[in-house]
């Protein structure tokens, strides 16, 4: 305990001896300290009798001088004479008792306070989530396959030509009207799909059956140029449509990252499909550890090669829209339980959906029931943004959504007019 | 509370890194108004400007851009998905923000310009950060000049002392006041209203947010939202963000208490205390449930050289400093 020793005041480092001048000096110092202490006690007692806290503070500030009560903090208690200390301690104790009697008791603890923020903002787009893409490079290639530094092997036996990946328009998010279109090229993201094909039991005796189904799926995907990549049930990665060409995987779709909004993602996003079937609600699609591993190293390779932010790796259910009824979720691939974490990404289900907050799309109860709870976070964040934006503009939400939809129609028209003959926006 | 029901006209101003709070007397009590100490620029359009005017949203037009400042800036930043810009960092005017002076002038003018009467104002200044004793001069002089230009008779008060004036009247303004804000944790020890020791450490809410964001890969803004909405320091964490927040809160508290121990032990002069003194915690960073308990636990572990009778959270943690500044201003009338 510091400063519990009362009634003495000695310069730091001074050694006090019993006799002569030292004793007289010690007495003067002690007397001065004692006088100050008594004076402080009186001041404190008088202050305690002033009920108005402002008046009390005024009195204290007028009366108390810092020089009155400070002493070197390093004053060692052991320098005091033991014989004197006993006597002075008695005086001090009496003084302290008096002081304590006059000073009000401390107020009660208020640790139960709970914080309520003044307003709950809609969630900002939580990106980029997940880890930075590790460095991955090609180490080998043959006519049939490519091998990458992270162990990824890309089979090319089903590869076919698509349409060239031409520059596509993107819209700057900082433009409140989303009117500023810029032409970009190269993949800006990845959309994950499911093949929705037949699923034989994942057992050794079913290997032949699974291979036959897988080959049929790949044939179909090649014919329709449905995806850029397919990850089959054994974790094999097949490139079907080369990266610099467009696969017909996302059709009418919308996404937005921190900087840009993307409309119709075939040209701007790569399509990666898992050979599996989407399950409703909270049920997990059947997916093998080999598929997850392959999807992870494929994602790492694509993200590193094209500098794709983690937040732009999303599922088809998150981006798919139906302009004819202005609802989202026309396709529900990976509507819930996509293993974002195991793929090395953040939980992108939490991101608000640009289709809702930027273009006024709606969703119905069927979509909600067919999706997992994780996607609801994004829906909720999107709704919050729409409500907030409408309130800032002083408009009813419905009227504000009509404005957003007009914006979408305008952009859709511009996008279509910019599309080249090889780009297909319908699936 | 003041006994007479007449408002004094004086103002107390807490100029914090993340928020500015003004306190005034009204109907025998205190009234507070808080604004974010931040701004955001948005592209100019006539329609946007008209909307802002119609909604009375504080803004200005500069160099062909609309600058929204104060509370609304965060909403607009969120809509535009950009970060707000801060006029201050680490408790002081930001040297890296070219618009800091201009914007804080606008925010302060918007908050305090409506007063009539004595026009006395007291504003908070941080204590010198440990190891950077001379860094306050420019900040304090600048804020003083801005407020003087608005027609106020201005004085400043140490932020920790303001907490003591606000919360420790029961102990005759003797005790330790700590304000844990966005940029700094301010500590002040006072004896009978006279400050005897004050200092600050540059670890507070922003440090927690940024550190947690760098570990989790989340935006600092999102970390802050999680912290304000659901975080508590009870030792059980639901997810990684909460766990990381717990780690950095612990680090902040421990750094603070260790600094207190060192500063108290190394102080050149301290008053004679006849009894343990109360310690009060204020500021937005003290809001998570369990903060007081964690602080008290670490305080006991560190064996502070000043005996402490109790550790408690301020009755109004977000307004404590402004209220104390107001009390200081009223006392001068």
C-alpha cells in the first residue's frame, strides 16, 4: 500500500538519526506534514458538508493547492524512526478515523450496464473474407493434363472451345446511380455450382456406376459448355471450357464486390461445378473429402492466377436472378452449406446480395425455405440496406425498390447491347 | 445535479478520436449530444444535395464533392461501401488526414454554435501518451482556437480528470478516473479535485478493432460492430472473432494496468492517502459486459502501489467525460 504511513514527511534519500540537528530537522518536517494533513482533513470535512457537487468542486478547487499535500513518492517508510512511528501512527489513526467518518461511502458498482448502440447499421459488405490466395504456379503440362505447384491436376480430356471472354461492363459502386460503366476483362470471380446429376452411393462396389455417371455428366457439360471446371466425385478436376473462354454457367445473375457491381456473370466469373446435388434447407449435399480438397487447390490456383478476391467466390444461389418476376434464387445451387471455410474462404453467405440492395430484387418464402440459414444472413443484411437507403431518401421502401429496378432494367439493356454474339445470357 | 434549475449556458465537450460529445445543462439535469468524429465524401449531384438539405443531414460541398460529416457519415460510408475518414487518430488531430482541421471545425461548429448566454466551454484533452510528452501542444491549441473563433471562452480539462469530476463527487473528487476511448486510454489520479498524476497509453478501441481485423481477415468496421453488439468478456467465446477480441481486450487492460503501476511507482510526488481510493472506468471501450471484472482481476494481479477501494464502471460511460467537462465549465462561472 502506498502512502498509508501518515504523519511524517522526510525528503527522499534522507537518513534520519536520533540526535542533534537531525532530530530537530526531522521534527520540523514531521510537524509541517502533520499540519498539512490536519488542514486537508478539515478541508475534506467541509467539502463533505456541501451538498451541491458543483459548489463542492468549486470550494475544493479554490481551497486546495497541490503543493499542500504532495510529497516525494519514493519516500521510504523505513527511514522513519520506529519509536516515533508508534506515537505518530496513533495520531494518524485518529485523524484517519475522523476523515473516514466525514467522507461519504463510495457509490455502488454499476458493472451491470449493458450497451445499446444508437443505431444498428446494415452490415457492410464483409469482404475480402478468408485468406490470401497462396502462390500457385504451373509446373507441368501435357496434351491431357496440367499440374500445379499445390498438387492440383487439371484433366483436359473433356476440354472444348467456348466463346472468347470478351471485355464486359462493370459498374462502380461509388457511383450512387451505378451509371459509370467500365469495361473489364479477365475473370473477376468464381461461381460454384452443382451438377444436379444422379448420385450413386459412394461405395467401392459402386465405382463403375459412379464413373459411368460422371462421364455422362462431363459429356453433357461439354456439349452445353456449362462450366469452366467440373470436380467429379473422386476429386478429379476437369477443365471443360478454358479460362479465356465463356461458359454458360451463370446467365442472369448479379454480384457486387467492394468496388464494382457485375451483371450477368458468364463473362466476368468462372464457373466451377461439383458433381453433387443441392439439398434443401440445412441438409448437406453429398460431397467427398477429395472433392473439397480439389476445390480448395483449384480455387487457390484460380484466385492467385487472376487475383480474385475471396469475397468474389460465391455460389450460384447467391447470384442467380429471374428478371421476369424480379426475384432472386432462380437457381439454388449451393443455397446453403457450401463449405466456404474448408475451401479457404470466409463465410461469404454473410455478404448482402447486390441483386436485392442495388437492384431491388425480391425473394419469396419458397426460396427462403429451400436455402440454409447461413444464406439468410446475407438476405437480412440486404433488406437492412434497402430499408436504410429508402429512409435516407425519405421514400417508402416499395417506391425505392421501383427506382432500383428501373436502374437494373437500364443496365440490363446496356449489357445486352454490349454482348457479343458468342455470349449467352440464358441457360 | 445542480440545485438550481436554471441552465448555465456553459458547455462541456469531449473531443474523442471516434466521437465528439457535447453536454449542456437542461431542466436541472444534463443533456448530451454525440456525433461521430468522422466524415465521408460522395460524388456531387444536385439530387443528392437536395436530399441532404431536406433531411437536415450535416454536409458541405467542396471541390465538386459532397462531404457528409458526423453521425450520418457512417451510414453513407456503409451505403457506398467505403471507410469513413477520421479527423483524429490516437487521441490527437490526425497528421495524415489533410482535411482534419477543416472537418473538425465543421463538426464542432455544428455541435456548439447554437448556444447563447455566458458561452463558457470546457473541452477535454488527452493526457500525454507515455513517452511522448510534447505531442499535445498543437492539438490543444488548435481545438482551443476553433472554439474561441466560435465565440466561446474556452478552457481545457484532462480527460481522466473529467471522468473524476463526473463520477467521484462522493469521494470529494479523490480517486482514479480512466477513460478508455477509441484512440487512447487516459488515466488521471486526483486528490480533492486536484490532478496529481495523468498519462495515457495509445491502446484502446481502435487498436483492438484493427488488431482483431488483421487476425481474422474481417474489416475493422465489422469488428467494431461485433464488439458493440454482442461481445462480452466472460471467458466463453462463440467464434473466432469473439475469441480474438477477448485476447486483445486482455492485452489492452494488462498494458493499461502495467502502465499505471509503473507511472504510480515512478511518480515524483503523490498525496498522502489515508484510505483506499475508488477507481472509475468510462468510455466506449469499457462497455462490453465483464470488462469491470476483468480489469479488477488484472489490477489485483499487478499489485498497484495505490490502494483501490473499488472498481466500477461510470454511470454514463459514453458521456462521462463530457459531463465532467461541463461540471468544470460550470464551476468556473
